[in-house]
C-alpha cells in the first residue's frame, strides 16, 4: 500500500452509497487518503435524498456527479470497496477488496437514507483505523 492510500468506492449507479462513502472518507481522513468513487452503470445525478442526508451532517455532495467505473481507476487504487455492483468490478492482484452489503438508497426518502448514511460512516471509521492506525 502506498504512503497515502487510495480508496475506490464502487456501486452500480454511483449516486448514493459510493458517493456518501467517498464524502465520509474525505471528511474524516482529510488529505491522508486519496478518495475515488464510480459506478458500473452511473446515474445522471446523485440521489437527492443522499444529498439531503449528507447535508444534515454538514457534508455537501450536491456538486458531485456520478462517474463511470474504469479499469485504470481500479488499478490506481490500493483498496476497492464494492457496494452491490456484483461482477462488474475488475479484480487485480495485490489490491485489497471489501464488499459492503448496504441497503440501496435509490427511491428512498431522506428518512430511509439516514440509516444507510450512518452505517456507511461507521464502516468508513473502521476503514480509516485500518489504513491509518496513527489517526484512529
């Protein structure tokens, strides 16, 4: 793993879970971790309920845009965290892979997104502790 670890969050639409996870990691780890997110079939926009749920905790993801998953982005990442994208994520030797089973916030109200947001925060905090033990 590189001195400044790189983490890639991948879900199907890159509109909810992976966007919230990337935002939490950027918010909690700052510049200590390079953060990416992408989707195997990106949506046109970030889920408005996810934007609202993150705004409630002071994190603005309104300007984020769903991005397409590329082989290059996976190759450049030390850790790849998938969230329901199945076999769409390419596998490369030497990478750390985790699959986070999380409810898909698509089509949910902000009330339905909050528990997903909070679960993602808990998982990101554990991820930071494993990547940057001195910061935990």
